[in-house]
């Protein structure tokens, strides 16, 4: 087991929601503003305490070998255990360490710092490497202010390759991509991903994008959340992605209208579909740097992922070098508490499963602890 927690964001759990005579989650907000800091009036947004001691001990459960977890929670009854087949176990490379699997560059127009700077921070924090995952180009000007242009994809690939040569022998630098799943663009995306030898492809649904909202948001926040999780499962079923980024990102868009207990049934249906594909899902630590102060996914959804034996990757969603590996030790503790014993890294589109306790010991504690910022 791990040593006592450091002075960092502590594990989440979901308390019993307060009684409320008004269901605010169906009321349409005036506007959908990302990272809204307003507290959840329902009182059931997960807080940050250690998992209840009354939960069953899952310490002996190996996510890659054992049965689904049997966990109970006060806020919602467990759905029936998933019958989804266990995803195939892939090659484990002896000696492979943990990578930062989600980071950006200035090419995406909202990040700063050179790749070598990100890699140097990874080295200081005990990581084996970084996988650069800039937002993919999209046609028709789709969310053009948050991604590289189509003509810049080759430049991006060369940029990563140069950094790989500069850092060779010190820290491994790999080529990845964070690719938006947007219904109707599958053929375009398939051709794009075949154009270069990516090591890792993150699939993302970004509900904060104006083009996405214009097409799918109909002033009903709960239906919008349901559709988001349907699209997340749809993305897994395309077979285009290795892992799905920040799985419950939509909660950050509308925290006042987020109730994990209310949406849980829809989430579990999507998780069943995702589990059947063998696609991994990401634990993204960037939520601890946002007003909601909760990782993506929150603990309730993380436990449901573990019950279905969905492989898990880890990323900080770094948009500046200092964020590389941010709160990874705390994240590994949470992931283990959910029942996982392996954390996955993708290289050359192949999944490698690493022992969590081993990679935890390899990480250098952050000094000072990574702050939680708005």
C-alpha cells in the first residue's frame, strides 16, 4: 500500500445528496460558460475526502485479472454488474515507466512552452516520457481557435520528432494526438490518423465548443449530458481511439446542473458499451486546477469504470510545462482505491499495463505540492 497522502487534492467520494424540492439540473442556464465556478445547489457534487472505510476492501483485486468489483455507495444503488467481456491484455514491456499521456503545445493556440521544456519537467518528476497530444486539425473551421490548422499537421509531426532527438537518452518523447469525436467526421478522422505513425490517440468530446453546442444543446441541460455520454460511447465504437479523454468533462461546463446520482444510469449504459470495445479511458488531473476541484472522472464514475475492467490511462492535460505530471501520485492513489492495480501507457498504438505501486514509487513528489488554481 502507499504511504499517507501528501498535501494535495485528496480522494473524492460522493456523499448522500441533500434533500431538495427543486430539481435545478433540468433548468437551462442562461449560457454555457466553461469552468463555471458556481457551487452545485443540489449539494451532491463530490467532495474530497478519503473513500469510506465501510466500502469493501478491494486491495487484492487486479483490474486485468479479477472479477468486477462489488462496491456500494450511499447516494445511488449499484446497477447490475456488466457482462462486458474483459478487454485483451496486451504486451507489458519490462522496465517501462509511466508517461505523461496528455499534453499540448502552442500549436493548439491555448498552450505555452516548448516540448523540450515539458520533457524536462517529466524527467524531474520521475516519468519515463511524454506523449504530445495536441488537438487535431478539423475541417470547416470547427473550433478553429483551439487547434492547429490542417496545413500545420506535418509541422506538428516534425516538431515532435525534433524534440525526440533533442531529448533522446534522457526522456522519451512520443507523437500523439487528441482527436475530437464529432458525428459525421469519422471518415475524415480515419484518414488523418492513418497519415502519420501516432503512438497514442486520445478521443475527446468537447461540449464547450460553440459548434458542438449549436448543434446539440437544446436548452435542456440533462438531455445535453445524456447526449454527451452517448457520444463518448459512440467514439469508442468507431475503433479510432486508444483512450477517451476527461470522461465526465461536461460536469465542468455546468456544475450547478450536475448530479452524478441522476445521470449515473446513463453513464453506466455508456460504460457498458465502452467496456465491450476494449478502449481505455483517461484519468485527467486537470479538474483539480479548476473551480469545481474534481478530477475527470470523479470517484463514482471511476469506480464504475473499475467494475467493468476498463483500462485506464493517466494525463494532466498540461498546457504549460509546470503542469506535467501534476498530482500523478495522488491520482494513482485514487485509481488504486477504486480497484485498479494496473495503469496503461500506449506506445505505437499498443497498450502496456504497468504496476501502479511500482510506478508510484518511481515518481518524485512535487515540491511544493501542485496548487489548485482557477
